[in-house]
C-alpha cells in the first residue's frame, strides 16, 4: 500500500517520517525531497532494497545509485583515502548540491551495483531529507523518475512515474529553486579533483575552495571517475541523485 504525507503539516510530517523509517527497515522504497529534485531512496546496506530501487527505475547494476548521508562526519565511515581537497569541498558545500565520488570503505558489506570500488556521497540541504537520514542512516537515493524520463520536481511527478513501487511519498512541495538541475559531481578518487557533471554549484565556486580542480571541459576523466560518474548521472536526465546524485 502506498501512502503520501504532506510534510508542510507538522503532524503529517512526523507521521510520514515514522512511516518512511518503517518502510526503509522493511527494505521498501520511499520518495523524499532533496534540495535539487525528488529522490527514490532505500537502505544503502540492503542489497535487496537497492535491487528494488533499481528495478523501480528500470535500470541495471551498471548504474548504481549515489548515497545520501546526514552529516559531513559520516564521510569517513563510508569512504577511504579522502584527500584534503575533497574534505575541503565537503566542509564548504555540505549540506548542498555537491556529490563526491570517493573510494568506498572496503570493509562495508553493501552492494550498490557495479561501482568499481567507489561510492558517490552527498549531504542534501533539505530539512525533511536530513531528518529522515538521521532516523535511517545512509540511503541509496536516485532521482525519483523512470530511467529516460525527466527528474521529478514534485512528489506528484514522482508518483506518476513510480506509483506502487514506492511505499511512502514525503511531499515537501515543488523543488522550484533547482528547476530540475542536479548536484555537481566531483571525482575525488585521484590526486587531482575533477568535475564529471556540472550541476547546481558552478566551477568558479568550487575553485574558490580548491583552485586546482579540473572542469568538465578541461580534460577527460579517468576510467574509474568516468564509470562512477555514469553510475551517479546517466545520460537520460540531468539528475540521478539526488540525487542525486538526489
């Protein structure tokens, strides 16, 4: 059974967050708002839940979802070999529209798909999303649309595409500020940081923090970075994070 909650109403918000937490614990998918677009989320540590998320979107393991986390400090629990530049970007732009592709902690028992040992991480700048992430822990979150369709900027858009494949919809109003634009994705797996998808944070702002970061048009990304970027942002839509890259 699918239920939608109007998070502008305090009572429905509390009820909806509790329902979403229960759904995640049962390995079901939920739709949540982010500061970019709406995302479809599932327990990042449950292969079954992640497989359900991918099936709901109509995509395969070759395009694994990014992971949303509730705070900067969670970065060290999920990623390894984090450079000083990557950490500086996280401190400057999280919560916000920045996704960092990092080396995943090898000890983690998760299966997000064919990631080549990387994980795309983001802290969204949205109160409802952050409250849910605090309740559930890290969520695998992709844009709330069927692959090949526009990213959902309202909960109704998401429901029209995903329907009964999602247990709970958290409706926090339209994502008008982002206008369907996703997060900026940076490959932080090498010594030099590289933008692999331009999104809500422009290159000049990134260079205020890390002057040596390479823009998307400056050079081709390496194989691992290109693969991870494809995982986080398929060619069919400007956002798959938020997803997400939600």
